[in-house]
């Protein structure tokens, strides 16, 4: 994995050099922050907002449990000599139970979040690639390079906002999914 990441900038530079040598004409290059472009789409923002609403009751319960655990811990620390051994044992048992419940809720929240990301992000990323191809054809870009493998680019070369806007136009948030084989934006 590390080697692949280390060679990626070198491969991009080699490809640009090869294209520049092969085509003496002006090469039109654009740069995109793919992650920012995808996460900036209305579709992903809506999916995130919907997920937050869906998870809010469990997140609130997790926060309540965390507060209760803090209170129990404070009571045990400050009232240690005033509490009987039975009271201390009961409070520790209650704390253990609440800690397990908090861990269960936290795990469920994380799994639900991960699952939601796996449902939306690959689809949106693939759609963004199609949008980029169309944008490249419209604007005459010869190559679009990921900003994470670009050490320098002029500010006018970044098309992240244009790509997000084109995506939102092609795939409006809240619209019914297009039937299989349908053309985007039609």
C-alpha cells in the first residue's frame, strides 16, 4: 500500500511528461480534489443529514450513558468513605453495565455509519468519474489529475467546485434513482 502511494505521484508525472513530449500542442490539465468534490455534493450532504437524523436517538442515548458514567465515577471518588461496601459494589456493577451498553451503542453507531458510507460513496464516486469525463469533453481537458498527487498547480486549474456543481446538476439530491441504463441528467 505504501509503495503504491509513493509511486502514484511519480506515475502521474511520467504520464504528463509522456503526453507533453508526444503532443507538442498545448496540453490542457485540470486538478480535482476528488474527496472534496464527492463530499461536497448535495446527494452526499443529504445522505449525511438523513443519517444524522436516523442516528440521533442512539447518539443521544450514548451521550446520556457517558454522562451517567461520569456521575457514577465522581460519586465513587468523592463519597468513597461515606459509602458502604455494598453501595460501592452496586455502583461499580451499575457502571460496568452502563459501560457495556455504551460500548454496544457506540459499536452499532459506527457499524451503521460505515455501512451507510459503503452504500453511498462508491456509487457517488463512480458517478463523479462519469461527470468528470463529461466535464473534460465540454471544457477540452486532456487530463484531470487528483490534487493529492499534485505538488503544485495554479489556482485556476482546480475544477473541484465545477465538478461538484456538474454532479449536483446531473444527480439532484432527493431525486428518484435513475433506472438501470438511463443516461445521467436526462
